[in-house]
């Protein structure tokens, strides 16, 4: 019977992924990582080619609904929990979302007030912040995809500009 190391090498040479190898051998992915690190360090196995690595990343990214993942992150779920939901690693979620969904308590209040349909002036008055600060913070939230863009059609600004 082959040793665990030999089985790991054989499965890796057949292009099995880490989770698949760990499941076949009945060990944790962390323990498998220790084995692979030692084998890489000794030069017994080679790192996955960059092209293959990019292909795997694209495959993983195609499994994730980024909008839903952003909402889950906004609701307070960890990258790991979101990754489990979509069947990918937490680091994949972190890479896909980046820092776009780190929301401070002030930003949460802004989002809540914005969703109530208040004007920027009303939001600034409620938060006791300058109008410019509120508009910058809201524009950043729109850029991050956490707020929808407000249309200007029919607003008093667009009417005044055309007159």
C-alpha cells in the first residue's frame, strides 16, 4: 500500500484540487497544505502553472453571484461563510469583493436614510454633517455598489438647468 505522501503526489499529478484530495484521503485541507508545502519545498512537486491557476480562479469566480455576495457581506457574514454558500474559498470571495463592502456604522446610517428617500440636505441635517461630506460619502457608496444611482429626471435641478 502506498504511503499518504505517494497518494497525495499521484492525486495532484492527476490535477485533483486540494479539497478533492483531502476528501479522498480523509484528511483536513490544512494537513494537506502542510504535506504539499513540504513537497514543494523539497522540489518533489512543482507549483501549479500560472495559466492553470488563472483558469481555476475564473471557474471559481463564475460560481459566485457578486451582487448577492456583497449583500451577504453587508449583512455581516464573513468571507468564509459566503464562500461556503457559493462553494468556493473565503479568499476567493475576499478577492472578488475586495474592500468594496467594508461598511462603517456611519455608512450604514447613510444607507438607511438614503433608502428612506431623504434629500442630501435632510440627511446632512439628521447626521449633523456638512452637505459636502454627506454627498462624498453617498457617492462612494454608490461607486461600491451598495446604493443605487438616483436618476435626475424630473428633479428640480434638471428643470432649472433646462430653463
